[in-house]
């Protein structure tokens, strides 16, 4: 008897070949047959007539390692068909971490990844080392979970406070190499690091990995090279401004030293804010060169615009790269009112937004939102409601003021409670994505899942990709679109038992209605586990997410099953 039988659906298996109407039989967490199985006995049968039956989606970039300690399902991703997540990115990780040093690592997550400190305080004790952490997750996961060993985490373990003060000694580098070796033996996805200038801690100090010499990074890549499996996830110093020629060479070198793919971000654009409009052809040549050398570099590509609401009263982290605006957004309410009433302060705000910080030594270089895609979302002021939905650039042009004054005047009129909505989407961004996503070394999607409670972190990228780039824009055939989200990222990560529906493979399955699939609602609501506000997308047209043969999400509802595995590259 089968544990689960899925009948009559269009099986799109992840290989890219055309789908076929068939049944999928599952037992003991594995696919045991794809073909004609009607009438066979099963503990449960799902009629998938009219639905697509696809492999579970693999998300190559998340920050779920804190969250899985209190929520093994991670439903902001599994709601959207994701069955496997890669965590420990950007050099951050909950392990290794000395028990008395946890507070430091957690505040890194709070600052860089926008997590809630109170929520992070719920991380359970009982592990310190990387192998201990992986062992502690077995049997408690609703989603398959893989994790990089993070550079900042191992640097902090070895060097303590000196990790954000100086380069490491030879003995300290050797100790870090040992930790990477220990993690890889335990099944780490590989090694992750960041030199990106946007990455600071709560005390505005560079994160530990940013103090590393390039020789230190090379030594850790060599540690990966002794195994030659998994990948190296690396954000170089120039990632925010568009990766420099020197950093491109470094990415190729790390892939060569590790004998594994390098995965990066920010290729040709300002991090995940701009599409790589001006330098895409140069970036394309770089990717092609890396593949020709047998040391392929892959780039994460956000195919879903980042976006989120804010009020001046509540503040937002989106202006950290503009010191005068960051001071405004983090001031007390009374101080905000005083600043905005002072003509000299207003002039400083206008000047600051026109000249954001581009010097990493002076702090984060996070770009501010574009005026063309920053809109008034809501206001209580009757005469200003005519501007709702309009971009600040347009409002400023009609009012004949600087865009900064357009925003701040609207805020002041509503006692700083007017709601603005920022996004990185522009017509040029959208048009270029049609071409960029077609490059075989672009990893489409990626969510930052588990991070950024103050905005839509892209958690619904997979649903958006199907609804937009497959069905609406018709950039891809269905079989190609599924392959890009399943078999391709699984292969890059070295997860050879995931990403394809085939007999003998893990039964990770995603069932959806091809006519109805859509992002549905994505709004701020209470987290079902912690009760804290966060963005949560509940899609339309997704019937079920199945992990290792057990339904974990059905018709938008969380299930109690926790069949997820810790996944390891091979």
C-alpha cells in the first residue's frame, strides 16, 4: 500500500521535458512510481485533475536558521511550494556560537536582516557547534533545511571581540579552517561570507567577515576544496555598486579553490535594488568567462520587486545609506517634528538624499528608494488623498518642489502617519529582467526568507515567477520555469536527491492550479507562531506542498506534520 497517491495531474518533473498526465505514487518518503496507478491502495489519495504536479521548489538564499528553532515549517516559504531552503547565507549563522556569546550574533541578524530581537531571544539552548546545531534539527523540521557555515560566525567563535577589530593571525586562520572542515564533515552546504559595505552590526561596526583579509577568505575556500562539494556563497566588497573587475576575478578564484560553484549577488547593479541595466553586457561576458574556465559563478536574481510600506512616525531602515535621513527615521517623534519644522534641517535632508553615502568607511552604502517608484499609499488628510498611488517624482513635479519636500510635506500634514510604499521596480528594471533571467548562470527568485519583518522580503517569489514570467509575460514554457526553480538550484547547491520528480527520489511535491496561481495577499499580519507583525503572503491557486511524502501545507493552511530533513550536498 502506498502512503500517498496523487492522481490525474500534469506531472512536470523538473527536467525540462514536456509534462504528461500521470499518477504519482509515494511510500516511505520516496516516489515509488510515476505512471498509471489508479485503483491501487493508498492511505490517502489526492485527485490532481486539472493541477500541475511539480517537484518542490528549492530556495538557494534564506536566513531561516534562527527561525527553524521555533518554527520548523517556515510557512512564509512553504505556502508557496518551497520544500527545501538554504540558510546560513551572507556569513551569518546561529552556529557555531559560544553559549555566552549568542547575544552578539543575534544582534547581527537584527541589524542586517531586520529580524525581531525578542523573537531571536526564543532560540533554544542546547547547541554551540555547527554539527550540534544540525543534529538538533533532525525530526523537528517541516521543510528540508540546509545550511552554510558562516564566516562571521566562525570568526567570532575564534577571535571574540577582535573579530570586528582586525585581521586574523595565522593561528586564528588555522582555527577557522578547522571549523569549516568540521562543518563540512557534518554536512554544511559550503562556506558563506560577506564583505559587503551594507553589512554592519547594531553598534555600526562592520560585521566580522568584513575585517578579513583576502588571504583569510582564500584559506577558507581551500578548506571547501578539500571536499569539492556544495558551493561558496560570497558577497564581495563591490556587491552593492556592481561587482568590480577585481572582485569578479576573486569569485572565479574562489570557485577554483573550492572546486565548487561560487554564488554571488549584486552582479552589475546596486545589490538587490537596481537591475544591472548599465553593465549587463559586461556582466554577461564575466559569467560566460567563468563557465568557460570550468569555475562557474552564479548570481542570485530577484525577479520579484522588493517593496514595503513605512511612515515617518514609525521610521524605516531603507534610508540607512543617507545619514541625515537615517537620523530622522530613528529620532523620537518630537525630535522628528522639530527636524521637519527647521528650514536648515530640511535643506540638509534635500542635500543628503541627492548625495547618499558611497564610502564604505563612512557607514552603510544602502541606496535609498527611487523617487519614481516611491508612492503615497495612504493619508488621513482629505485634500492629499488625490495623491494616493502616485509616485513622489510625479507629485513633486506637479507641486514644483523637490521630491524630498513632496514626501516630507505629505508626512507633516498627517502628523507623520501618512503611509508611503517603496519599491525597486521601474520600467527599465522590468524590461531588462526579461533578458537577464534567461542567462543560465542566473538563479531566479531567492527570498531572504526569515528576514526583514518590516517589508515584503520576496517570500512569494516562486508564485510571482509562475504568475508573471510564465503565465503573464510568457518568457518561459511551464516546464522550463519549473526546472529553473527546482532542478537547477538543487544541482548548484549539490543536493542530488532533490529538485526532480523521479522514481527513487525524495517525494517533495508542489501542487498548483495553472489557471489560478497568483501571489494573493502579501501584507503585514501577525506571525502565527510568535504573534509579532511581519509580512506574510498567502497565495491563490496552490493546493498543497508535500515534503518527503507528507502534506505540510494544504489550501493555505499549516499542517502539523514535520517530515523535513537536514539536507547535505553530495
